[in-house]
């Protein structure tokens, strides 16, 4: 990771800033690593994002479980996939394209491996 000089934008390796050390840049500006406390709003937003990701992971794992370990009818699994897509749209509306890139191939592969045997 790098830290930039705010004056000339020259980059420095973060390891140079251990133990509160400051560096004088070539341009003459003193560059320091400033530790900032995260605001309550930032922490709440991060926790909200993590909760959304946990929900997505749980729903994907549920569908994978239904495919692999149950004799759940294919039509009902398709309904669960549609509900999963709706959840993604609700939680991450700008990321729905990732369903087709990540989850649909995973589910298809599991169906081929465990349902068509």
C-alpha cells in the first residue's frame, strides 16, 4: 500500500511510516500517516454492508444445499433462485450482473455434478 504526498502526489511505501514516523518529501512537504477514527456513520454503513453480504451468502448456500443434499424438485430450486435474484436486486441493485457471473454457473455446475448423476 502507498501513501501519497498531498502536495506533489509522490507515493511512499506505507512501511516507512511505522511508529508515527514522518517523511520529508522531495517537494519539501512533510508526509505523515494519520490514523483517523472511523465515524459512527461509517461503522454503521460497514456493519450494514456486512449484514447484506451474510444474507447473500446464506441464500446462496441454501440453494447449493438444496441441489446437493436434498431431493427438492427442480422447479422449487428455480423458485429459490428467483427469490435469490430478488434479494440481490433489493440489497445490491447495481450488482445483479454478478449473479450471472458467479452464482448461476455455480448452481449449474452443482446440478450437473449431483443431479444428473
